[in-house]
C-alpha cells in the first residue's frame, strides 16, 4: 500500500484499530478507508480542527466529541452506527450518512448537499442547518432546537417531534405525524404530505405551503396559515386556535376552537361539541362548495 503518514496529514490509509486517529488536531485525513478485521471503534474521537476528504467509514462511532471540522465527499455506510455524537462546529458537505442515529446531541452543525438514510437522525441537537439535502428515516430531529432547513427532500415518519425554534423553506416532506408538539416553527413555500400534521403544536406558521393528508392541524395553539393549499384534508383544525387563509377547497373542517378561517370552499363543517374555550371560530367560505 502506498501511504504517507505525518503528524498533520493522513492519506491513503486503511485503518481498523480502536481509536485509530484519536485526538488529532489541525489535521487532514484524505482518501482513507476505516474498515478491517480488527473492527475498531471511535476512529477520530476527541479530534479537533480536522478536514476529512474522500474517506469511507464503515466502523462505529467515528466522530464522537469532535470540535471543529469539515467532512466533504465522504461516505458513512449503514454499518457506521451512531457516527457523529456530542460534536460541535462541524460542516458536512456532499457526504452520504447511512448508519442509524448518525447525528445526536451536537451543536452548530451544517450539512449541505448530503444524502441521509438514518433512523433517529438529529436527536437533541442545538443549532443544525441543512441545505439541499435528501433524507430518509424514522423519528428525525426529535427534540432539536434551532433547526433550519432549506431545499430539503424528506421521506419518513414521526418527524420533528418536540422541535423548537425551527424554520423550513423550499422543501418537500412526505412524513407521517410531522411537527407534533413542535413550538415556534415557520414553514415557507414547502409541501407537507402525510397524516395528522402538527397535532399539539404551538406557534406554528405555514406560508404558501401545500398540505396533503387526513386530519391535519388539530389541537394546535396559535396556528397561522397564510395563502396555503389543503389537498385531501378532512377533519381539519379540530380544537385548534387558528388564523388561516386557505386557497382552494378543504374537504372538511371539524370543531375549531377559536380564531378565523377563510377558505374558497369546504365540503363539510362538522361540530361535535361546543368550543373548548366557549368563543368559537369564525369560518368564512368565499364561494359555494363544488
């Protein structure tokens, strides 16, 4: 094997030892493979100020407690479990993240142009930005705060539960039970497809969004919709306090608690009980149902 190894530059190596590059700092790691019979864990644990380029990671826990780093044009396979935990101030670009629980309890992380296929991705983080990423997985971003997504395409389930201080723009989500118990979330120019959207959320604002799926936006507090579309949405807004302007038709609206809803047409308005706060919600239908 042709390999060069210096104090700050690691290139063309195959490494499978436990903590193979433990604690390196101000270093570059390039064209390296982390795999082999020793099956060692935590290859770059406690590293800082590192650049990782065109590397292939197949072993567990490579980037725990890393502070300051850039990972570019690399692959973390589905065997690379729990790859990035307790890290801070890292940029990950044009990289594939394929192992379960790839990102957890991290601070100030940016991801751009990445392909993500990871269950339980992004839990309990603070300050995460995703731009132009594609992702799959169940339970992404559980209890993360300070989350910002732009140009993200996601397919999954149970996404964004208990997130807080979140912005989303120009994105497409096909995900069941998204934004349950979420707080202080603004979604702009995006498609939200799936069942039971954003139940029990608080201070959720949707601007020029397309909403698809049954029973969306129930039990919400201070819900705002501005010029949104609602496609295949039945039994919407149950027990929510809401201010909404909706373009087009809504299949049905059920027992909103308070506020005002403007909609072009609605198939049915259902009241099963008196409003929970006693005031009710004004519903303005601009034209007769088709």
